[in-house]
């Protein structure tokens, strides 16, 4: 038992799992992968970076195809297959047989539509008798029947008219087209879409490997019934041979609709967002600004919990190049560098961050960031004079006057290249006077400025 349905998230015990990575045996819930269920791309494992299984869609049809073999044996469908076989065996040759073939084809396609539809909605049980008798589905039956008739009619005509040359090729072509055509009819509701080859190609491409397997399965199911009966031709009477053929073909037809429906269901996340494929039906795609940082944060937290610190740093660092101002991303990244004692990395990050916050004039975040990293950074101060000036000003404005003064006045006061000294001292003197009531200190600072300016006039070479 793989326990997928009942498994719980490794990090949220209360939540049932939505994603599973078999190699890592990692189960994650929707909280661990925020908004991932709405996204058309693969959900990757935070530990190994490989795509995760979506537990909501069950096991992929092409990994466990045998699990679907018993689907046509559900009572409703079995009764249908048996009835069709019996009538087929009893039907006399000639016109009556032709009528039977037409009626059987219509009935099969009708059942097929319901099998396809319920399968594409994720149902595992065969459609109920009441659903099969529901005449309201007639509207969607027409394009569905049209596509089936044209494609399977081609195969029949091929084997009838040119058995040895083109028939196998034609069958191959139909097997490649049929699943995509049926999906397109289901998505768009129009027969025209079933033969819009560009659209079909796009759809097949999106399903990738799964589509190739699906087409191969369809080819196998079209060819097998007649082929396995060939050795029996000589030993069985005609009516029995016909009955067996009908039995196997109906069983195979139901499986074709089943597999195609399941494939559509399992890839709806990928197909649902493509407006070219599904006009008017596409889901709302979340904004990258919204889901990218959230997903990265959650991934980095899991990676940190599992001791994959380098990976967590990479996850956050990569996302910061796309969303450099995301406050939570920055906070997590800084915390990671603090925890890992990455002093040099942290100082260069803070230099960049302060520059950005200064450009945005965001006092609150500037102070919040600074107060958080200050204990780790000790006496370190931003490299650029203008950033220090901004930082000191923001600190004083947000009620951290003493720290503001420290930042402003720790400047190399006599450094000849520091051109903002006068501004820094003026700002500091204002803080002293207004917020701290230290008029004497403020006056002393102003004197420094006046001296500097006079000094600059007398010896300009100091400032080169
Ligand atoms: Zn979780
Ligand atoms: Zn994994």
C-alpha cells in the first residue's frame, strides 16, 4: 500500500498530504507548497529538486495501467458488453448485420462519452445507469461522436479498402490523433477543434511522455482484438468468432475512453491554464509576485529544517534576484546568514539592501532591518556615506535617536573623501537639539561643520 490518500504532511501533522516524493519519502501538504495546486508547472521536491507526485490525481495512468483493466467489468458496463455480444452473435448476416454495426457503434460511443467524462472528472467508478440514460448529454455527444466516427471510420475504411499498404500507417495515425481529438472536443465543445492539428500538437506536447504512452496504449487496444482472434479463425464457427470479436472490441473501446479521460484528469493542471487550448475555460493563474516568493520561502524553511542550509541559501538567493524587495525573503535570508555566521555575506547583503531602502525612502523597514542585524554586525557600518546618512536619519525618525547618532557620528569625521560630513553633522546636531535636548552638544557639532567648511576654503587640496 502506498498510503497516499491517508498520509499526512511531515511538517504539519494535522494536514493531509497533497504532494509526495517517493525517493525522499517526503509528504507535503498545501501549506508547504502554497498556491502550487493552481500552477501549471511541476511541483518540485525541496530535498532532491525532482518533480513530486500529485496525490490528488492518484497514480499516473501510464505507471499503473493494469489498475484500469478491471474498469469495464463494473456491472453496468459488463451488462452492456454482454448484451452487445449476444445480439451480435444472433444477428443474421446481410442488412441486419449492418444495422447492428451502426447501432453498436452509436451505443459504444454513447457509453464512451460517459466513461470519458466521469474519468476526466477524477471518478474511479463506472458511470451510473441513471447517468448513462441521461438524454441531456446529447449536446456534447454530437461533436464527440463526430470525432470518433471520422477517426475510427478511417481505420475501418483503411483495413477494408487497402489492407496491406496504408492500413497500418492509418491506424498508427489515428491512434496518435484520437486521444488529443477527444480531449480537445471535451475542452472546447466543438468538433472543429478535434481536427485543429496545431492545437492537437500543442496538447500532445504539454502531456509529453504521457501522451506517447497514451497513443501507444490506444494503438494496442485498436489492434489487439482482431489480432488475437486470427489463430482461432479456422477452428471457431463464424457466429462465435463474431461474438468474441465484439466482446473484445467493446472491452477495448471502453478502456480507450477510460485511459483518455484519466489522462485528461491527471493533466488538467497543465492544460487548464493554456488559453489557446481552452478559451473561456482557463483557470486564474496566480501572479508570480504572489506565489514565487511564498513557494521559495516555504521551500527554504523545509530545507533549513532538514539541515540543507546551502540549498536553503541558494533557494532564497535565487528568488531575491527576482524579487529583491520582498521583506520576508530578505528577512529569512539575513537570518540564515546570521545563523551561519556568514559575516562577509551579511555585510555585502546589508549594503545592497540599505541602498535599496534608501532609494525607496522606507524608514520603517530600514530601522527594522538594522536593529535585527546590528547585534551580529557589531561596529560595522554601511560602506557608502549616503547610506549611513540615510540610516542615521531613519533611526532618529523612528525613535532610535542614540543609535542614529552613533551611526552618523561614527563617520570618519576627518576623512578627506567623505563629502557628506557636513550633512551628517547637521543632521546629528538637529537630533541632539530636538529629540534629546542636548543644545550644547548640537552647538559643538555645528562648530565642527563651520571649521570644516572654512578649512575646505583655505586648503581645498585636503578634499581631493
Ligand atoms: Zn505541510
Ligand atoms: Zn525528493
